[in-house]
């Protein structure tokens, strides 16, 4: 049986061209490939035989056409993570939300325009756990003649952080769902597909970036890991942060980056050290000690020109796994550029003020013997999301009844001390519910972690929009006093935000993109368990404020 997926991405201009173009053309062949990592060989789904997949380059305002032909045994869909998809929700990619998945032997053409965005994003599979290997960078260059709002670096390099399982990831999650318990953690972290030398696998190589003294390098960092936030640092070098999630920030220097699954960060590194080799490290951050984590550090090398290959490497100490102060220092340093050219358009008057609890729960599961008749679940406002069998967007546009309800609660149905002792009842409700918004409504969502089972940091991703992170804190959100400390001047603008362990974060956005838009935890295990919901944004007035008609080749369920 042929388990290959062939993805043909048709667009214009190959690689970063310096000729203006409106359409980008690529051809991807996604195939099963035997790959060795961590002293183990397994067959994985790859694009063009590469892990990670190839980088897509485009410019702001380019149109991209992507034809995906599925030749694997799994259903497939691809999400263009962070692309706003203005009126083109059909191309967003999450299976059963904006499209039915592409079935084996079938194809689909994604068609979208990159509007008002520039920077680093990425693409990945958005069904099952296939994104563990089906992912790659999406680099959006500024318009021709438009400079970066910081000194142009001499060179740029994409750095994709990920995870590696020796076992097949679909088998890992399927066994967990059968048992009712958490899935096995990964066996290693990776930098551009390589873990670097590790103790139980000394022959494993690693990624190396060659640099020249005095030159500046922009690293486009992407966390494509399934389940773990990561610290990133380089021995002996400071990192100047200039962008997160394809939005510019006020530059600041740091020696440690925190990057959650689904987030991107651009940093400038100056090769200002003496000749030699310097370790690059990606290590896990998890400040809840009761939760299992892959504690292995992935390493790579900064190699100065003229340095012998056998020269010793300068090492760096990685932060402790529970280094919350290091994480908070980075997060609290992020500010929007908020310049005349790149203003921070923070909504001031709020039409919909929502409080969403995000956390875990325990439901009955008579067949889950390992879980003693129970299974771990996750929820938003105590609703464990049930994936439909018809795509929500299709059901909305074509008025298909019985697929979803629009009664998702705007506040927790039961108030309790969210970050204190858990309530007596740990069960959740289940359903396919959306929260409905009129076009151009202003929205504030406070995402509140809960301590049920254990408090955790949840990186929450919103499809279809960027948002401003106006406030965060520990403990329970206080609607009377906490807004007094909100930053409404230059809050960071993102598409994925970390809800602090045992705390809350407040985001604001303008609902100016009609369609159905997924919001979910980007820890894949929590998404699988049901920590997800969707916003339904109605059409506005006229065709320019309405979602485009569904394409003729839209996949069928």
C-alpha cells in the first residue's frame, strides 16, 4: 500500500525572490520516509522527504494557491498557522472546523491572500497527531522597498524546534485514549530535526549554523513541538528580540527565549565572540512538577568561520525546568512596536466581555481499565468539545441543522476557586458549541487556568485573528481590580498566548473576519482531550464583509 501524501503547492516566485509578484508557486511532495533519530529508525510522513518540511516564502499581499493530494492512509488537512485568512476560512485548514479533511486519494486547493502581515509563521497538519512531522516554516517578507523597522541583518536562518517519538505518534495517542491516561512523553527534542548528541545516543549529529565574526544573523524561531514549551539560548551570546507571531515588537536583549507550541519569535544574534563553537540549547519549561515532561535538551552549534571542526564547544547552562521567573521575565518584556507605521490598535470599548476557564477534568469511561473506569479530559468553561462529523463552517454557510449549537457559555457555568482546591465534581459536559459574534464586535476574553488535577500553562491559539494580550496575573481574575493594571497602550500582539500556570491572561480582538474560527490549546494532548471551542462571526454588510462562497473542490465528509 502506498502511504505517501503528495502536496503540490502552486503559487508564483520560488524562494525569496526580489521580483515583485502576486502569486507564489511551490510543489510539495509529502512522502513516507524512513528516518533515523535518537538511535531509532521509523517511517514518518514528510514533505519532499525532509523533516522539518521545506520553508514557504511569500511577500505581504501575495496570493498563494496550494493543491494538496492525499496518498496516505490517514485523512489530511493543512493549517497555515497565523495567516489571518480574511474571508477565506475555507483555506484555514483545521479538520471538521473549516473543512472536512482530504480523504485518501482526493485533493483540495487552498487559496488565500496574505493581507497586512509580514514575519515568521508556519504550516502544519491539523488533524490527529500528524503535525509531529508534517510542519514547516512560512516566511512572509515585507513588501518590496519596505525595510524592517530594525537594522537589516546580514543573514537569516529558520530554526524549527520540535519533538521526536521513537514510537508512531498515532499509536501513542490512540493507546492513551484507550487507557484514559496521559500519553507517553516524547523521547527527545529537536532543532531543525536533530536532537544533537545525547547520552544514550552518542552518534546522533546536530544542526550547525556557520557564522562570520561581526555579522548579524536573524533567527526565525518556530516551536512546532506537540506538547512542550521550550527555553532557547546560545552560549556566550545575547539575543535581540524583534518580532513574535509575525508582529514587530520593541527590541530588547535577553539571553533566554521562552517559546510555546504554536509561537514564533525572531531574534537578532551578533557574532561578537571569539572564534570557536558555541552551543545552542532548547530545553523544556514546565512549572507544574506533577506533570510528566520530556526533560532532554536539544542542542545545535554556532560555528565561527575558521574554527576547526574538532574544536571544543562552549557550553551554556539551561534554565531549570521550573524556572518560572525566567519565563515571566521574557513574557513581561514583550511590547508592541506601536509606531506610526505599525500602530497597536487595541480595542478600548468592549462589546463582549468573556471569562473562559481552561483546564482538565475527569469523566466516566467504563472501558478505560488503566484509568479505573475514568478518563482525563479537558475543557473550556467546563465544555469538552466534541468534534463534529460535518465541518462547522460548511454547516453554518449551508445552514445544515444539527451540527452545532450557538450556546457556548460566555462565563463559567459554576463559579469556584479556580486556582484553589478543586470542586467535588470533576466531570465536564460535552457538546459541539460555538460562541456567536456579530461582525466588527470588540471582544475581551479572560482565559483562566484551573487547578483541577494540576495547574498548567496552556498556550492558546486563536485562528483567523491576531489579538492583544492586555493583562496577565496569578490566582483568580478579579474583574473589579485587575483591569486597572491592563496595558492598553503597547500590549504585545500575537495569535498564540500562554495562560500562566495557576493564573490568567486577558486578550482583546476585533471580530472583523466572518466565518467559524477555532480556538484551542496548542498542547496537542489537551486539544485531543477537548480543550477547544469556536467563534462564529456573522457576515457584515455587503460582499467585502462576507465570507467567500465555498470552493467547488471543498472536501466532503
